[in-house]
C-alpha cells in the first residue's frame, strides 16, 4: 500500500433530513467509521428536534448544519438544499463528495472496508457508483429504538432483473472540477472540456460507458453490482416507520405521497446480508460516545418519543390508517425471473410506441 495512496483525503457526505432524529446518531457513527471526514447536513422544517440535534453535533465538531426550512424551488426540498450546499466552503474544500439519505449506508467490501480502500482499488476513478441493495421490511410492524443495520438484514438478491430501481445508485465523485454541482444520485453540470478524461466505475469495479458521465442514474440490472461496494438501502424500516415516512413526504417529489407502489418495489426479503456488521467494532464506540453526551442523549429520546406519538396521531387520519392496513395485509415482494422481466420490458416498449 503506497504512501501516496494513503495520504489524507477530505471526503464529504452531504445529507438532507426531516424528522429523522431517531436514526441520526447511528448513521453518523457508521459513516465516520467508514471514512467520511466531513458532514454537511441540511435540516428541513423538523418537528422532532432533528435540527436541535444537529446544532449540538455542530458544537461537538461532528458536522456542519445548515437549515433548509424553505421556501423551496420547483425542484423540491432536496434539490433546494443541494443548491445551498453547492455554495458552501466544505464543498469547495472536499477531495471527494457523496450525497446521501438517512436510510442509505455505505458498505465497502474491499480492503479494510473503508472509503480509502475503495479509492485505492480504483485509483483512476473520477466517479464510483454505489448501487442500492434493497433491504426489506421482513414483517416488522412496530418501530423500535435500535440500530437499523442490526434490525433489518433481509434483502433482495444480489442479481435483480426488475424493478429498475433495484439498480439505482448514488455516486462518490472526485471534486476536481469535472462536475460543478451536486445532484441527488449523480453530480451535475459537467465541464464538457473535462468529460473525455472522466473515468466512471461501478461497485463491481467495471469501467462504465460514456452515457454514465452525463445522464444515467441506475446500473445495468440482471448482473451483480456489489463486488467492491454497495449502498445498503433501508427504505422501508418497520411498518410504523413507513407510515411516518409517508407523512414526512418525499424529498424530491414533494407532492407525491408514498404509497404501496413504493413499498412493493422495495420489500424484498429473500436473502440475508450482514456484511455491514464488519464495521460494528469501529462504529459502535462512536455511536456510544454520541449517546453519552447528555444533551444528545436527551434529544435522541425526545425524537423517539415524538415518532411514537406521531404514529398514533396518524392512525386517527385517512389515508394513513388505510395505508397501515394495506401494509399489514401485503405479502413480501417476490423477485421476478429474467423471462418475466423481458415480458415486462416488452409491454413498456409497446406502451411507448403507442404514445408516439
């Protein structure tokens, strides 16, 4: 391992959150252990005290907190926040950047399971795509105050033929001027003069074709994408938590309430993946340190209490009560075969032909 390869790098995670204080400390501890050196976190009109937790974490030197309470532009809450982040000094100083959500956990499979090990494995990379691995609900009804990565280990197979969202990715990219703006899934506003020199790789270590440099937000499905790294996506959590997620609203498509289409396209439980637990010896002491802070410990408990109380409030309303009932009655999603996926794609192409 060369001295040059292991020289310090500033690796920035950009996170947007709303009413997710109950999950914040686990997420931060894990990603500090993985190797992110800086965190720029934008809070969006929180009622559960997430913003107060972020203020305290900033005092402790863990992160930088920006309030993003609106008004929001037409792109939605998350895009508005990322535009604010674009102007921040942490973005300008970073060597590498990745935009993430609170339900996404970076999971490195190479070397010592850190970001530096991944960068050493792909030294020519301008950008590395970390494909989602969808972790299902596994029949969990009640929200419990426990680490998400321990509570949910059932997931989709390593190879999925459908839905295409199972192959969506988030991008870790080199902040060398090739891309000048943050994006939800990929960096934006490329410098066309630098695109020819850009090198994109997927989580399997494969070089990616030129279309990834400008447009793609999902890797090719029907093949493994996780050899070097993956992004554990705990999009559902417990049924109670999913109802609160629907109440929170979508960060990108603010007018669309989460419903059963979102649930069934992510609730795969056929396989078990506990590979992320390799980070526990490094992340657990960091999480314990955060919980040991008297103010953070109190704010965390208040966020947990808020979640439980808010769920009971939502059960007095439609459509949330109906949504919860449907969750209770819906079986886990079943991965479809290659042939079924081909048939589905054929119908989709036929629909596009008729529209044209």
